[in-house]
């Protein structure tokens, strides 16, 4: 399952779809929605998020297990450094390993101050590179303290993330290089919104791989796409989310459409997003689609 996903990542078209577990003891309703739309037939795999914005959600590892069992498709489970110390990270990886949850997206995590839970404090023993180091140890059949396991874990495939925009692009390259050196097989970008940024990110990734003497040149850049169908979403991303650049032309077109009607606003936003998806697919068909569980939009983008 995972070797096929990695083969597609390196050699073919690769598309994964993000799912966000809800504030609920059940994840099956999300899976049922995916199945009702036939999305399992349109993507190569899924991902599950880990309490984004420090808001309490269903566990990402359990959600990944349920998705894999229903669709027999690989799932990349997110693990955040915010909520776990070194012991908990390793314990979760051990349990996930026997359950065949072996593609892990390592995140530092959003600040705990954003949480909806009282008195929450972030753990943050390190940033996401610590989890990449732990995974490298597991793949060498030792724990982070260097103690050998009685049974060798099944291979774990680590993924990382990087912003899609920075005033100084070299900072992005350095972050890519660091995660390549730590063994990431794929690096997923924050959403991109223009082809120029796409080409720059690909160039930076190639430079990062060439300059990384410790990692593998098999690491692949995966371009994040988040469709925008509302003006307020575009303005929020442009103004309040670091590491993302929404072009002025998108905001202007959405503003004009917004003045006509909500239907026109949606139409214009969807057309911009669909055109971007198709253009990126031609240039570099390694895409991670994020829709905040608006799976109808995901299907319309993918078909």
C-alpha cells in the first residue's frame, strides 16, 4: 500500500485529500461522506489532521486507521509536537505501526493559546524535526534513547511541511533542506495560488536536495491546494495566515463577483481554483488537496 503510494509520488500522478476529524466521538460520518461522493476513487490517498488550531478533535491516528480499513488506501496521519512529549510520540508510533499507520506527517503544531480548552499548555519539546529523528531511529530498529526493539518496526514513511511563500525564498530552501536531511520522503507546501510561486518552490526544492548531504534525493515536493470560493476567505488568508500569498488578482476578481451575487462569487472562485489545479497538475502532478471537509468542492475539482 505505502510502497505504491511512494512510487506514485516519485514516478506518476500523486493526489492526496486532507480530512479533518470533527469534535465528535465518531469519524465514520466523515468516511461515509467521502464514500457517498466516490472520492476514494479519485485520489491516491488521504491525510488526517491532528487537532488543528489547538482545537479538540477526534484522534488523527484512529481516523487514519478507519480510513485505511474502509478504502484500502494509504493515509498520512498527522502528529503534532504541541501535544506529546518524547515518550508519548514514540508510544503512539509503536501502536500505529502494528495498526499499519506508517505514513506520518510531522508538524510542530499551532500555538496552544489558540485552544478552545481551558488551561492548555503546549508540550513543544522540540519542533517537527525531533519527530523526524525519532522516525529515523525506529526505521533503524531502535528507540530515541538508542535501545533496540525486541521486534523491528515496519518501515515508517515521514512527511514534512513548508510554507509556500516567504519574503526571502532562501528561508524556504533552508527549511526544505533541513527536512530532506532528516529523511522526509515528501514535503507538503502550504496552499499555492499562482504558477510563478509553484515554479519557484520546485526550484528551491531541487536546490535543497542538491545541498543536503545527509538526506535522500528521493524527497519530493507536494504542492498544497486550498480552493477559495469566497472573498472573505481570500482576504483572511492574505492578511492573517503567514506563509501564504494570495495574488491581488484573485482578491480583485472575487471582490467584483461578490458585488454581483453569492452565486457569481462561488463561480469565479471555483473557476480560479480549478484552473490552478489543472495548471499545477500539468507542471508537477504531486498535489495535496485541502478543502476543510467541503468534499463536494473536492470532487468538483478532481473530476
